[in-house]
C-alpha cells in the first residue's frame, strides 16, 4: 500500500467515526439532554450539549426556592432544547423547561398513585395562589388553602409543604392542588387516634373554643366536642353565653361518641344532681306555690319552680274568662306568679300548672252574689241567631234566649230592637258553674200575663182592644190583662160580608167570646163570630120558637132591645 493510499484510508476512517459520533449523539428539538458548563459569563452560563454549537442559560433559572443556586464550570446539568440553532448560530436551551418536564413526569406518577407532593407557595393570583412543584407551576384555590378560611397567607409563602393533586391536564399545562385535603386527612387520623382513647361516661377537662346559638364547641385536646345548650344545666338556658365563655376551662362528661363521624356529645348538667329525683313528693297535686315566668309561647307559659325544674301553664289554664287571648297578654317574662300543681309526670319530666285555679271562679262568685231570681244589668256584647249575650259583673257573660225576650211577640222580631252597647236589665234564670253558663230573661221582669190572668174560661165574653189591623185579621189585647191574641178574618163576624178587618181601627174596643184558653201552653183565642152565633142561639131560645110565627129579625130585634135596656 502506497503512502497516498494509506492517507486516503485514514481520512475515510475518521469521517466514518465522526458520522457515527453524530448519530449516537443526535439531538432533537423538544427533548431534554445533558450538557456541561464550559463557562460562566456575568448572568449566564455557557453549556455544551454536544452539538455543533453551545447554548446559553440565565443563571436565575438555576435559582429558586428549595434549589442550590451555586453553579460551577464543569458541572453537568440537564437542559431542554427549544431549538438546535438560532439566527446567531447558538442552541436555544432552558433549564426551567427541563426541570418542568422532569417534574411533570414525577407529578403524573404521584397523581396516578394518589400520593402527596411537595411544593412552595410563591405568589398570589386571582382566586388563589401559585405553587412551585419543583419546576411545574400549580394553582392552589383559596378554598383549598386550609380547613378554615385564612385571611393572611403570608406565613405560608416560601415554605415547602405537602399538597394533594386534585387535577392535571398536561395538554393545557394545568395543575390544581389542595393543601386543605392534606390537613383534613392528617386531622382525621389524629381524630381517630384521639377518639379511640375516649369513652362514653368519661369525665374530662376541655377548653371552650367557640359559642353558637345552640351550644358550645369544647377542645378536648385536639378534637372538638359539642356541649349542647340543653346539656349545660338542668334549668332553662336561653343562650350558651349564660353558662360558659370562650377560653374557659370546663369539666364535661362524654355523653355519646359516634366513631364513624367522630362526633362527640358533651354535658355539664350530667355531673350535677338530677333535680327531678323525688319530684312528686316535693310538688304534690293541688299544692299552691310561687314561681317565675321564664318563657312564653303561643300555647302557654313556662314557670321555674326551682333551678332546673319548670312547669307549663297551658293557655287553657291561665284565665277563667279570657279564652282566646295570647299568654303574653296575661303574664310577662320574669313575672312572679302563684300557681297550682295540676299534674306531675316524673318519667316525661313534665309538670302541669294552673294559674286560674289560684283565683276565685267568677261563675261561683256570680252565683253567690246574684242568686236565681235576682235582677242584673249589663251591656249587649253580641247578637246571635239564638239570643243576646250580656256582659256582667266579674267579666262573665250571660245569655238571653230569644224565647225569653218577650211574652207575646216572637223573639226573632224583638231582638231586632236591640243593638251592641245597649244597657239591658234582666233576671237571673239559671247559673251553671260547671258549664260556665248564665241564663237570663228580659220578659220575666214584667211578669207572666198568663200567670197573672184571672179566671178566664172557654165561652167567657171578654173586651178586646185593637192593637194592629192586618189584611189577614186583627191583633188585639184582652182588657185588664197583658195577653195578646190574633183574630183571623173568618172570626171577625158571622156574616161573610162583615168579615172585613178594615171595619176596625186601632184603639177600638169590642166584645168577643173566648173559644180557647190554655194557661200551660200560653195560648188564648177569641172570636167575634162565636159571640154573635152564641147570642143568636140565646135569642132564639128566649124570644122565638119554631111555631111562634115570628121572623128572625123580630126575634133578634127583641133580644137587642132587651140587652140595651139591661145595660141602661
């Protein structure tokens, strides 16, 4: 082999080796490669990535929370290749993008395995904060910062801490994380451990952490228990602040533990003696005593008899006369009242009280002061279809039935003469204390005309005075009595032509014959026709006979003349 041939062969071998070298270290855009720091110039690092040219990376990309910012010549680093060569003939590379790519791979594995990741909150944005997850930037919603709302997040900035990945979208470059989830899991673990060391019935010290309308939350050393307002004292507690204050250390008894929800119910009153023990002996039925009104409802009022013992005065037991009045118009809160024990139920822890029982029954008082037959006076309170209601002494009402308004006229007619506010005198007819009813009568004040009437018999001739003339007959009053009756048109005369009511005038008097008198049924009927027929029969008997030959006119004329001479 000649020298020329050997030289040519050597050049060919070197070219092959160089090509092989380029193939083995082929660099593509968008990949992460290893490079070596060959120089540091002011604020940039010159890095050889094995390509034809070198790349430059700002030194700040090597700095940041949780990173070692010192960089030296000869250090090997990973960078991301944006472009192999730019217009200046340099490679465009980035340390941040390399770290971000590396982080995404790790974060995706952690997300799939539901593992926590470590990050650092470094900035505040709309709706939350940004978190550096070793190069990858994640969003932390404000609601996911802590279990309770955090006003100032400054103490958390720049401090590495665990997060839970809630959502990842590599195509959009979105990562959403939560710090709250991590805290809740840690808290749940701690609660489980603490709850496991507690037992129902155990007495423990706690610190009042928060007060609400319905109770107080007590810190039992890392776990909260609820002290309900009804378990603070045996007496009625209107608001928890009456018993406890925030920061106060209290001794409580564990009433109930729910191991699934980790809810703990606490009580203070359970550490004190139960005032309901032996309650029936201390408060016998019918006993009268004093108490203080603690609460008023639509259905009654609660009265405290002693600390921890309350009884209820039902609205129906508050007043003898005020039936449809709100309890607040009879008693007031904090008022001291005298009550009577009506019923005691130790099992249901209920005591029924009566307020009206300590006062005189107004119907009893009325009956004593106004016996049957006595006269009373009162104001018309109401008119109904069956009578009048009269307001009487003692705030009670009496009723005048329609039938007791007038002896002669129908009650439906007489009641129209009365109106609300009229002062009416009446007679007490009956008092029923048990049914709380008082019966009154107006007509009884004038006496019963039928009872006072003399010996009126059927067939007797009486004098009548016309009170009113109607188309159907005449309303009359029997002389010397208060009895009234109605004479129908057919009874006004024997002859049909004379049966005309218009023949009579108001105030006119005439005689009529009694055809019916029933004192018990309170009924009397009189008839002019019956009187004329009777007089005709009498005249026929005295002055004529079938064979006398005298006419009826002669007979009646003679009878009339005799009657007139007798009257003269």
